[in-house]
């Protein structure tokens, strides 16, 4: 999620950009890691980690701050693309490559492209149209990061 959104997770006491995999122990507080089965590391056995999905995991991804704050971050990938004026087609390609390791299919390109175009053509002020396009991008990336394909790949 951090790689796709361009917003690293902050771990207290560690430099910016530290990845969960690099944490030396389980003392670092992280609700996200706890929800997703971070083992206590009491024994050196793969069975200590649970890979069964839980309601807590689903709720954390759907409503939790971790993903939603990454999507709306002012220094994230979405904000950067909008500031640079990157085309919808290029944004779609980048996000699909980042999340899934593939280009969007023709159907995905048409469906997502139409949603982004519709947001950009929304009625109202230029600022309202920018906000609608940003929201459409955030929603699209949220759907990608909560999809079975993303969860299966990562």
C-alpha cells in the first residue's frame, strides 16, 4: 500500500521510509500490523503467524486510517499526478502497474477512464471539478488496493 500510494508508514523511533519488514522486534506499536497477524515472535516457526482473514482486517482496510490517509496525502502519488497534470491514461497505467504488475485491460481502461472523465466534467467550479477528479482517483485506487487481485499478489 505504501509503495502504490507513495506514502510510507511512519514507525515511531525509526527513520522515515522504514518498512515493516525492517522492524527488529514486535515492540513497535502498529494497529495495522497487529490486525494483520504480526506474530509475537516467541518461537521461530511459521505456524506462529495467522493468515486467516478476520473481520478486524476487513474493517481496518475499509474504514481504517492507514489506507485512507495514504490515499488523501498531500505528498502522495495521487496528489503528485494531479499537480503535474498527468493524463488519465498515464495515471491508470501507472496505478495498475504499481498495484497489480500489469497494464489495465481494455475493459478496465474504458470503465476507469470513463469514471475519471466524468469526474473531470462534473458541474461546478474548476475547483469542484479538481476535487471530484481527485476523489474519483482516490476511490479507484482504494478499490484496487482492497481487491482480491492485490491481496493475492501481496
